């Protein structure tokens, strides 16, 4: 049996995204002597970061005030104008921003690649002495004899698909820490374990999610308006009885980021979020921007949509949740990086104070209480009824009610909208109760098949390794996921990972193409029986997003 090496440090941060790196930077700003380790499962910092993105610089201004003059790529493209369109099948109605709640304004924001901004944050962290280790997923949490988190163990390398050690086998390393921050993003595999172990969701609503799918396009320079931000609602989701919306952001270098978010609480198991996105691109108002252009990148990621009422208890002995691991997305603004960064900064301040006082592996209750009285809470409380309103009353009426409520909350009053969240997988209906959806075939110019698009995510995994998409009960998958729900895994996955293969005279076989996985976590969220468990693959596996 191989003996693991151990590495002690003051703080280990699981996840090298905006929240994790902001926490690391803030820790070193407060005490340069602290030993801070950041573990990132991607091949490099930013490789797995995917967002629209329009960034509110509020947290960045607090963390690194000179960021605009210090090479941060997000500074290249300030937002210049805002559009909000309600789409019908062939037309659109543009909602004037004068009637939009003030919180919906993008004035003072920037649009660009969150992945590139994260790479820049990684450089700032390393300059301060943070030890940043890309390609090292945290695979296991270390719990000490007192029940406190004492660090993590990184993923073993060099294990074959049969579970046997290959000649190049290297056991994972123990990273022992006084405090551990979980910054894995939405639906993190270790975060799930921490929520269960410490019952962190006992006093909040369950988290619910949307699936965001994105493409990056080079477009005709004549159509490009740097800093233009467009959001859409309505068609095509009005035809599939679900909700969500699209975005089109004019960013630097003649590119537009386009994307589509589908709420994962949809009932019809024949819905395909990927196909809804492709259908949306054929709307005349969207297609006109793309014609003559070229798609250059593709990706997908689950997004927290539960809002303030789904924020769990944040601290537990030896550890805490930050960023999208906890869920601070402002759903109507489609923004979460600024709140994620601020949460990391607040956690860092709590940890620095605890270590200075001689404490370790205690519960950072002051982090939880401070965050709940911070501007994160102020902002999210103002929009806390937006998701419930749309989920309860539908796109048109729900959007109107959400808007009225947001206006009223600026006056510190709100509508009495309340709705218990149901977990997204619980909402999936039986296949025989819903009509199949006939999605149009891709044209190869504006719309594309999934496997062609996945190639533009530059996803790669070592083929000879244990499957990181763990199927708990293969027979249940056939008896329920296929025979009751119609095999929705073949449609909800935006990367073509899952398929039911039927051969004449043989039982249908459930095939998992793990090599395609872009780590969006949709299967872990939407499988109707929670029969698929997403765990970390070997380090460096997954997408390698450029400029996303």
C-alpha cells in the first residue's frame, strides 16, 4: 500500500475560480506569512471557468483597486448599452430600461472572458506567494477525530479503468490545513458531502439550478458594437413550458458571447436544453448577428438559481463554503462573480482573525453572520422573489410580478410570494404524460450537433481511468430512467455523454461516454432517481476553455 505524502499549510482552498482566488489574495493581504494553497482540477487556472460574462466590479474594486490599470483583461470592454428583448417566434419587443428595476442596470459593468479574468487573478495570487496547483483535484475530505475538517486528499493519478494501479501510479497527497474553503462552484462533489455531513441545508430551501450553454463567435465587424449587452426572454421556451433566457454580449476583439440558460426544474422529459439553445439562435433577431460569422468555442455549466432562500449554513468545524458552492447568484441580473468574490474575501478575513487568535479548525460563525449582514445579503434579498415568481406563475406573469416586487423592494417592501423549492430532479415527469419535441436538424452554419460543438470545448480526459460518472444501480437506470422517464439523460446532457444504444434482439444498453464530459454537473442534478454521482476525474481532465 502506497503511503501518501502530507503537506501542512494554514489554509487550503478547493477551487481556483474567482471566489477561491479572491479568498487566497485577501488572506495574503492580511497576513503575508500565511501558507495558502489553492487546488484547481483544471489543466490550468481558468480552464474550467465558463460564464457570460457581464461583471459588476464592486468586489474587484475592494480586493484590487488598481485592477483597471494593472493588466486585468476585463477592463478592455465596459458595457456601453443595454437591451432586454421579449421574444415571440418571429419577432421581439424591446423593454425600455427606464421601466426596469435599478438593480438590473449594467451601468459601470464590464463584459469579457471570466476565464481570462480568473487567469489574471491567479497571477496576482502567485505574486503574493499563494501556492497555486492546477491539475490537482481535491477528491476526499479529511475529518479529524473531533469531527472537524482537517484538509483534503488530492486525486490519485495513474489508476486504470479496471481499478488497478498502472506503472505511472501516484497516490494523492494529503493537504493538511487549519482551515479549508470549498470553492468548487455549483454542485461541487465535496460540497455535496459537506452539506450532508453537517446538515447545512436544514434551515434553507433546496438549491435549484439552470443549465447555461455558451458559444463564442467571431462576427462581421460591421455588426459588432463593443460593450453592447442583450438579454432575451420568451421564445423558444414558451413552446416547451419551461423558463430561462438568452444573452448576447459584444466583447473585445470582434467577438460576441452568446448563450442560453434553461431552468432545470422543467417537467417534460423530452426537453433538450441544448436544442433549445440551437433553436434560439435561429430567431431572426439573433441570427442576424451570427450570419457570416464563425463559432470558435463552446461550453456548458450548471448555475445556482435558488437565490437568497437557498443559501445554506456557510461554516462548519474547520471549513466553510464560498462562491457558487454556497450559491450567491443574482438570478435576474445573471451575475454571481462579484458576490462570489466578496464571499471569499469575507471568509478570508474570518480565517485570518481566527489564526491570529491562535484558533484552528473551529467553526467560523462570524463569517456566516458577517456575510448575512453584508452587501451580498442586501443585493440578494432585493431579488429573492424573482425565481419563485417565474417558477410559480410562468414566464409572462411571473416576470411582471418579479419586476414589481424588485421595484417595491427598493422601497423596503415586497410582494407576499412564497413557494417551496422542489429539487430539480423531483420535477421531472413521466414520459408518457408529455409530448415529444421535434427539434430542427442543425444547419452546420448557425446551429450544430452536440458532438461537433463539444470539440470546440477542447475537452479531454485520460481514457484509461475509472469512470468519474458513477452509476449507482444499472438496473434502476433501465427500469426507471428509460422505461418511465424516456431516457432524459440523452437530452439533458449538453455534451452527448449519455446514450441508450438499442440493437435488434438485445436489451437497450446505457452507455456513458465520459470522455465528452464538460463538468457541467447537469446529470448529478437532473437524473430523476439521483442514480448518477459526479466525482472528480484525474487532474487536468475536462474542458480547456479559451476566452470563455
